[in-house]
C-alpha cells in the first residue's frame, strides 16, 4: 500500500486559516468543465472538496468552468449534475464561469487602464517564438508599447466582433524575462466567434482559463481553491491577478491527479473512445466514468470509499484498479441480494425425484443482513447446473460433481452423480443423479457429507436473460506509458463477453434498475438499462474474487 498522505496537507492549511482567523469559515468549489462526463479522478476531487465542506462545516459550490464554447455542451452539464447527485454530494450554489463574462470583461478593462494588459496582433507562432525558452528570456514586441487608449479601443472592437478569429489577443503585461514562462505576458482573452452553450452569440471573445478560474473563485469568495498539480506553476499568475485587481484573496492549493491502472482518464481521450466506437458511450460499463461505474453496478459508497481510503497525494502515481474492485466487493457484499443463475448450463436429471412434482425452497437474501430474510425458489427433478461443476474424470481436490461424487445444491438437497450422457464429440449433455430427501438444507438429518455447494435453477421454472461480462478495457497497466504508441493500441479485445441466454431463477424477473445482486459463485450483477419487456440484461459488476491477481501469480 502506498503511504497514506490522506487529506492532511490540505486540512492542515484549512485548520491554520481557521485558527488564525484568516477565514471565519471555509468555502470550496468543484469546477468541472462541461466538455465530457465525470470520471473516477473527479470523484477524488469531489470527495476532497465536499469532504472539507462537511468536516469544517463550510460550503462548496458547483461551478461549471465553461469558458471554451468549442467543446462545451449543455448535455454534459446535465450528466455532471446527475453524477454528483448520485454520489450523494449537495452543492450550496450552482454557478457558471460564463455568468461572470461581463465582470471578467470589466476586469480586463481595469488591467488595460492600469497599463497591465495590451492587445497583441501577433500570430500564435510569433507569440510562441517571442516567448523564449526556459533558459532563454522572451522578447517583447511593438504591441507591448501600445497606448492605453489604443488598447481600450481595440479590446472593445475585439468584443464587438470587428476582428476575425486569431487576429488579436489580449495579454497581461507582466515580464517577458520571468523565469516562470507563464508569467511572460500570458494571453487572457482570445477571439472566438462561436456559439456558447449558455450565452449564445453574445460574445466574440472568451477569457482564457487563467483569467477566468481565479477570478471566479474570488467572485464566489472561495477560500481554498483546490486543483491538480499541473496548475502549480499557474499559481503566481493566479495571485498576480488577485493582487492587481484587488479582489478576494482565494488561495490555490494543488494535489496530485488520481490515475488508475488499465484505463485512461482524461476527458479528451475518453471522448475519442466514444467517438471512434470503441465503447457504446460515455456510460459504457467499461468506462472509468461515474456513469459507467453506476451502470455497471458500482455503488456510490464503493466509489467514495475508494477515493477516501487512498486519500490525496502530492506526487502522481498510478493506483491499481484492483483497489477499486476491492472497494466494490466490500460494499456489494453488504447490499446485494443472493440469487442463482446458470450462465453455462448442463442438464441434471434427478432420477428418484417424483415425476412432474416441484417444491419451493428458501434462499437467504443476504447472510450479512441481520433481518435474515429469504425468498422462494422452485426446485424440481430437472435442473441446470454450471458445466464447469462437473468433470468426467475429476482430480481428488475437485469438490464438485463427477461420476459417483456428491455435492450439495445450495438451499436444496445433496445429490450424487450416478452417470452422464454425452454426444458423439464427447461433450457431456446430461447428468443422471440421485437426491437424498433427508438432506434438505436447514433440516438435514442424512448424516451425509458433501464438500462442494453448487448453484442451480429448475429448468421448468427458470427464465432467461442476457448477461454481459466485462473485463478491463485496456490490457496494459498504463496504456499511456508507451512512447510512440497510441493508447488505443492497448485496448483489450476481450473486454466484453455476451452470454445471450443465461438461466435465472424466476425471482430475478422482478429486478429493478439500481438493485444489486450476487449471482451465487458468479459475481455481483445489476440490471442494465438496455433491458426491455422481453429481454432482461444483466451486467456483471465485478467477480467475487480478484482473478487478475491470481493470473499474475500474486
Ligand atoms: P480532464 O483532463 O479529465 O478533462 P480536467 O482537469 O480538465 O480533467 P475538469 O473538468 O476541469 O477536468 O476538472 C474538474 C475538477 O476535477 C478540477 O478541479 C480538476 O483538478 C479535478 N480533476 C480532474 N481530473 C482529476 C483527476 N484525475 N484526479 C483528481 N482530480 C481531478
Ligand atoms: Mg480540462
């Protein structure tokens, strides 16, 4: 296990600020850009920001960071809100950076009037060229010396749509020789004649991230603005704007991005997977998105526990996805109803069971639940068991069925295999068994011992369902870690296996979306929204044990 840095370094800052009286109470925010669905990395940020709100009795805003009209859409706003609500977080205010466009424009004008911003006509290439390198200072250009009046006039014309995209930008006038390249006159406004998902055609110019994010924090009186490490060198700029504009002194604090093995996390890459059809959508159960996990059957608690258990770090690392799966199993064990389903059927005929009869047996819903409830399951003389639970010539340690061997049928009886039938290819088609009437579960007086316990369904009463089994979307631990190779080369071709016809106990036909089941011995399952009136579809959330660790010899 990695050393647990946990929330402490942020909490330490928060507690100091509260003790010193710098802030009477704290106010955080979660600031997604609505350019995709939330992923498991966002869950860490959510747990952190909303966790601080709860722990210190503060507030947390939801703020959509919607300053780039090219990539942002209202449907993403809706999806993000749904995911946050599903996780169980309640924001105090819902804001949009685009609500602040007028204020941001006015602040840009303030900077121009102070001689701290100028309109630059250079091309993007020229600007990059003049910027220098980490070892070579940048050089200013003639536009840097424009008069305040001219800058005010040009900036207004930029806003009014007089110029084309890319013709001009507004830059902060800081220091072209600053050791931190971001301080070498960063761009703060660009021309983008594009429709915005909320402001429509009102604006021809849009603020850059650096000129929108910190200021939005200030407008909302955010005391602690937590972001990921790649913004560490933006912090001087964040503070520069606060100082020059004399606005509320929000404080930026960075922590390490959450990375998970066997997947990719950035929304841009996830969008590629969606657009190129590698997955069925943002909520494909193989996606590392909150909506994907929900559809696959993860509980909100399993995601939050995972994020909180790992805590936050100051350095980036990759967390093995098996830790998330572990967290899912822990919670699902508590909340899942136990049922039986046979995915790969083998017919069993109980030769001494009264012909044409049936009976009801009771299956406990959840041994973890103190209420000890159960549901009824039909038992009869013709059953399906799992093919893998029989071997013609089993080794000694195989505690399931073989010729002459006994096993217990869960919640039912002990049976003995007396013989089997096979087709011309040697495939076993039927087992002929005897059952022991005195061995019924819960009232067993037979004195018989059977080590193996098998799941089963009654053929006459079973219903059918489609079952989707998922594996990791990427076969490689770190699909981004191969220089010169596209991450999509590492997509696991076997990440989805569909069983068109599995046999389920009739109780499962009452399953509803959002309910969790343990198919005994087969894993945790949930109903997929693709389910229709005559086609039930179940997703396997996770297996009962970590088969990957076993495969790797761990
Ligand atoms: P992506 O690259 O996936 O688009 P982003 O940082 O651009 O990520 P935002 O929508 O801007 O995504 O993120 C909202 C908040 O979530 C930000 O505060 C960001 O720092 C945080 N966040 C994003 N990805 C992660 C991650 N992998 N781990 C932890 N926090 C993250
Ligand atoms: Mg982003």
